[in-house]
C-alpha cells in the first residue's frame, strides 16, 4: 500500500484550504457588488409600472412623489434617453379608457373613475418642458374641472408631474407616465385630489 509522506499530506490540505478561502472571498465580493447595485432598472423602451402613490393598503395613501427630478428618470451611468422635440403651443391629451379611485383613509370606499387632461407646452428649459394643464376628472359621481394647473415634463416626453386647482374648491397633484413617449402611446395617470372634505387617490389608464 502506498502511503504518502506526512509532509505531502499537510501540503495538500493547506493548498485545498487556500482554494476554499479564495473562493469564499470571491463569493463575498460578488455579493457585496450585487448589494450595491441599483434596485430598479430602466429599459430602453422607457416603460415603467411605478406610480407616485405608496399604499399601506387600499385607500391608505402614504406619499405622492415626482418623476425622479425635473430632469427626468435617471438610468445607469452612460444611459441617455432620446429627446423629443416639442414646440410652444403643442398639446398632449391623455384620455382615460379605464380608472378607479380610493378614498384616502377609508379602504372600503372605492369605485370607478374617468378623466381627460390636456397638457400644453408653454416653454422649454435645458432640463425639461413647462406645461399648463386643462381637463377634468370624474370621481365618486362628481366631475372636477381644472381651473388652473402647471406641470413639468422630461425632455424625453415620457413623464409629467404637476399640480393645480379645480372647480368645487378642489386641489390636485398629478403624475402621468407614458409607455414610450406621450407622442402617440398609452399612459398611466395618478392623481391625488382633495375637495376640502374628502381626499381621493385616483388611478387612470388611457391613451395619449
């Protein structure tokens, strides 16, 4: 029977432990790099399912956010979205094909909603477009018509964020997200509307 010298056995064990240790360090390094990566991604199709409402449950509105800054959503380093060239006076109209609402703070109070909004380009900056808002939304049997409103839109024309006032002493914040750009595509619109008595969280799907 062949018996390896003791020194050869020790050398083999030490070498094996060194390899295991190196592999463990590689795995730890890989896990660390993965945990430092962004948790969200932006595809080149500019699609997004994010909405500005954060719900603890139906009717529990926690926060209303913007589109990631006036300049628009930020992608990975080196990622550039295509700029859409719009002129002053040009309009973007989003008409709902379906919609729903929840009464904030009352999870069981909800129903269908509908609306149409027109955004008119009033100016352009290096970081995005300035828009005015007109239109209306119908919720809980009541139609609220925009009295005045302003918004900002990304240069890629895929995200709008704004606010304004309506008839019946209403005030609202609005965000619209296009599936592509607002120049001929579908879009999701989310609205936080208050009439001074009741606050509604409204979600609309439509075409632009």
